[in-house]
């Protein structure tokens, strides 16, 4: 049966043709509840049929959403027999009277609608395209690939036009002789022409990259972008020079700069998706564009924060791909405001990685100058930055000792106040201390010179920037070493604080690297707090929740069924020369982790950090005699403590009965008495086992003797044999 086409006067046809129909009207009419008592139906030929438009009032569509495709428009009057015509004057009245129906409330759970003239779930049937007249399928036309000669000709033509545009851009923007003067005012039309010129250059360069990576292209054509250094030329002449040109003319050029950044960002995104051979370059360019966009946003702080996070995301992505390049850390430092401690960490890293960024020597002074100008009302982090400012610049050197004392005096209290908030600042401070020991990348630093050549080439780019002689560098190193060791001594006292574990881990990674070079470790071994380090390791060992893996020669990796999940400080240590041999080659291969996931701190990281501490401690034990691991007692000891224990074990008596490795209590008390008075203890003061104590023997010990006795007993009872 064929479907009768709708007549021109039908309700559906007129409602679709009405220019006043909007979706809100369709929904308000289609889902309006039906009255309980149906009224007199309208005749099909009446002009008041729902859906028609009157000459005075705009017509509203009575077409219900979800009507099946086989709906007959001629039955509109039958379908809407119980509906009243819409009137804009009484719409509010009709809506208010819906709740006052003359009949009782129906039971909607038992009486579900079964037809289209009652409310129900809309049912939509998509149209069958194959039944439409003239519909047919045809095969896609074959795409003809260009030949080798055609592709070569196309690449040459594109490059010829590209060089012409590039030459014109250099002539107007970069060349000192022909460039537009900075004081010259430009009209809107001139700005538009400059934007169009640079946009055309970017498009030509995009076409050049696509043509060079086409499938018929041979190796010679594919290498043309590298041969002509096209990625760097694209950003230098097509983006950066023009952005600097516009930036110098702010605020009059702001709108034009926004327009160009938007267009350049789109082209760079296309290159990032379609030209993977230079993905690192495109990531850096996207970060630069986001930073320019952030810098000119002054109206809306939310937009500024959004573009700051966008730029930071691209720079972090670039640093993950090239962790030894200092330029990205320099840009991240500029985006880290107002977190001054994080800024210090990024600036230090940009100077101390193998491919350092010399511009950071000037940029870091924007962080140091404000804290050097004022010495009062500084918080703990600002005082720490002020110490580095004095060490780095040499200014106000007479205030160095007082500034150090102020920071060290408040350090332990600040760690306790920060609690979990000191997890990330802990390794920021540790890395900044390490960079200060390395002289902030100075080639004349004694510790840096003690490292064999070829393992740390970060001083190559800074050799001409530093003018410090060896004598001055030596004095600076001695001051820095004293500050670093005192800071480590204070933090190491918090041996049971889980929030200090990132600091411990970072310092041990550096210590493990320095211990592999005898000349380097000789510069710090006498001042390093080895006793505090032993306390940290011995405190962390009983707190392990998993099986210790410190005896393994390889890095403590997760189990086979667990994914690789580096610690947050692992990403901060990545890129330094002293951490190059610490991490496995595939440790950072999980690229699916988001930036927030990398910094996430679940409680399980505490056990992973303790595993690292014990593995590093065991490796340091194998490199020298500074600390030792006692397998029998499962404890770490320093060299002096181990020697003292061996002397005590060789001279102690066997009065301990079945504990041959422990002295008897009487011997311990006698030894303490002899250490205080210099003479043997009286016989009456030593009570024998099983013999009642006399009055003199029951007398309480002095405060000093009790303290010394307790400390000696604790040392003896810590052995594994006594615990059993």
C-alpha cells in the first residue's frame, strides 16, 4: 500500500512551513497532558485545525516529537480531537490549570499508554535511504599517486615559493636594515597583510612537510626537511619573529596577536598529528604559542590559568621526550609562578642538566632580586631561596650566616606544620641543594671537576658565562657544603616521618652517584651525617610491608603483573647526569600517564620509597666503608660504630649465661660506673643473681648513670639474637 502524500493544507505541512516554529514550542505542545473529558472534535476542513497559523498570531507546530514515519497527515484532526487550539493570551492560564483536573489522579503505574494519542516514550524510526528515488551506490574513484618525477617537481615548486615568502618575512620583520621600525604606527590593514603573509608561509611549509613524507618519496626527498633545517626555520621566521614583532607593539596589536596565535596553533596541531618525524619540535612550538597566549591575557584570570596549564602540559611533554634539554625547564620555571620553590627547582635543573640553558643565568635573577632586596617578613621557602641567592650572586655575603641560621632554626618546625604538603617541597629542596653543591653548573666547581670528563657535559654551554675563578669557587663550595650538610642533618632526624621520605630518596640517589667517584666523595665524606643516615635506614627497615629486595643487584622493579609507576621524584630526578645510570632504560616508557597521575601520592608509595632507600643503602655499603650492613642483626652501622662494637665484643665477659654475645647486666653497670668515675665499681654495688640486694644496692642510680645505662642496654638489645 502506497502512502498518500500530504496535502498542502494539512497540519503537518503547514507547521513545517511556518517560520515561527521553534523546538521549545514543539516540546511544550507535544508533552502537554490530555484533558480528562474530550471536547468536540474539530472538522478536518476547519481553519482552526491544530497546526495551522492564523493571520494575527504566529502559528505553532502541533507536530509531536517521535511520531512514526508512517503517520498520515490527514488524520491530524482525529489524532488531536481532544486538544484545544493554542492561544498566546491564555497559555499561562492553561498551564496553571493543569494540576486542577476534574477527575481523580490516574494510576500511572498500572495504566501505561499504548497508543500515539497518549503520552509515552517517543519512538523514532530512521528513514530508509535505499527507498528514496534516485538513490544508488557507486565505487570510490581511484586516487592516482604522483610519480617520482612529479613529486620531485612539486617539492621544488613548493620550496621555491616558500623561500620567497620567507625572504619577504625576514625583510619586513627581522632584517635590521629593512625591518619596520618599532616606533612606526601600523594600521589595521597593514596588520592584516602581515598576518596573511606569515599565515601563507606556515601553510607553504606545511605543504612542504606533507610532500616530503609522501609514500612515493625516496630517502633523498624524505631527508630534505633535515637538510634545509625546515623545523627550526618554520618556527623562527613563521612564528617567533612575528610574535615578538607584535609583542613589542602591545597593547595596540593585541587583537591581531590573538588572531595570529589562533591560526598558528591550528597549523602546529596539524603538524603534530600528521608529521610525526618532528613531533618534539611541534610540541615545543605548541608550548611556546600557549605561553605567548598566556602572557597577553590580562582581562580574564580564568583564561590565563587555562593557557598556563596548556603551555605547561606541552612543556612537560617535551621534557619527557628530551629530559636532558634545559630549555624546557627554563620555560616551566616561568610558568611556575607564584610557587617560588618550584621556580628555583626548575631554574636549577635548567642549569645543571647536560644540555643546559645559559639564558637561565639571567632569568633566575628575577627570582633572586626580590628576596635579596628585603630580608624581613620572609617565609621559610623564601628564606631558603635567599640563601641560594646569596650563594649564586655573591651579593650581601655578610648576611649569609644569619640567613642560614634562620632557615635551619625553623626547618624542623615547618616540616611538622606542612605534614603531607612537604612531600613535593621535600625533593624540590633536595634537588636545589644538590645543584648548589654542583655550583649551579659552574665549570670551576670543585665537585664538578672531580667527576670524570664525558659523564657530565653540562658545563660546555656555561663555560663562557661564568667568570668565577677557582679560589672563589672553592670558598663558595665550602659555604654551600656546610649549609647542605646541616640541612640534611636536621631532616634526617625525622627518620620516622613518612613525609620526609622523598627528601631521603633524592639525597641517597645523589650520594650513590658521588660514591662511585673517589675524588668526588672525598670532598663531602667527612662532613656528611652518616650516623643520621644509618638511623634513617634502620628506622625504615622494620616498616617495610613487602619483602626486602635490597640484596638484588638490579633496580627494585615492581612485580611482573604490575605496571611501571615511577615515583613523583623520579620525574624530577630524570635528566640529571647523576641519575642517568640509576633508572632502567624502560622506567619511563608508560606514556599513558597524565600529568596529575604522575604527581599522585597514594599511601603505597611509602613502602616503595623504603625499598629504594634500602637498595641504595646496600649499594653504598658495597662501594666503601662509610656504612656497613650487618646480616646477622639486619641493621646498618657506621664505620666507627662497627669498630667500637667489635672492640666491645672482644673484651666483654661471658656472664650473660645463655646470651654469649651480650654482656651481663652487672658487667654493663660496672662498665658504666668505671666510665664515670675512672675507678672499678665496688663489689658491694654489684648484686649477684639469686642473692637479695642490700640497702646500698637498692639505692637509685643517678640521672647520668641511668641515661648511659639505658643507652648501652638499648644498643645491646638491638641485636637479632637478643630479639629472638
